[in-house]
C-alpha cells in the first residue's frame, strides 16, 4: 500500500528544500546541510557541525468530505524552522555585515523562493500559502544561530479511497 497523501506531501517538501544549492544569492544564499523532520523544533537539533538546517514539524490538518464526487478537500499546516550558523559579535552600534537580521532575511527568502519554484509539489497539492514568518528575537534568538520560522498552509484534494 502506498503512503498517505499527507506523508507524500511531507516527503515532497523535504525533497524540495533539499534541492536548494547556494550560488552567492543570485538564486539562493544557503544550501541546507540537512532537511529534517521532528515532532517540534528544539535546540538539540542545532548541530554545530552543520551550517544550515531546515526542520519540518507537523501542525494540524482539516479534512472536509465532499460526498458528491467522493473527494476530500484538505488543508495541512506544517511549521518550518530555518537555522543558519551565525557567530558574529552583535553590537548594534558597530554592526557586522551581514548582521543577524540580514542572514534571517536571506534564509527566509531562500525557503519562500524554493516553495514558489514548485508551489504544487509536483501535483500533490493545489497551492501553498505562508501566512506567518517569525524572526522576532523573543522566539528566534539562539546563540550561534540565526533562526526564522514559517507556517506553511498546504491546500490539496484527494480521493476518498486514497490511503
């Protein structure tokens, strides 16, 4: 039996983000060293031997049965944590270039641009929205890393008979 559409979407996201190759910012700034799945992002995932880590975590999903055509209309939310090494000294009076904010902006741009390159995940979904991008220090400060968090909302349909 094949995996569920939900699982296929998560695997497609891992593959999509794993295909990012940095090129000095012309297309992408940072190549993810790892694209992992975890129940939730936590600091234990921040391995100092890695330069950039993407972490996919499940949020929630909604299914709506459409009896007329035996189809399920569904929405799945996935949290995406982006972590890139950042070891510069931080002094706002003497900022480094790039500073933490610029690094966060770059890794966010990379992830969003990659989603736009295949927003239907090879036909598995209808579209993907990113309603939330978080880079505030209260949620993202971790010594040695520039962190950002995205909420992905994935809209899709599947047959009632699908796994």
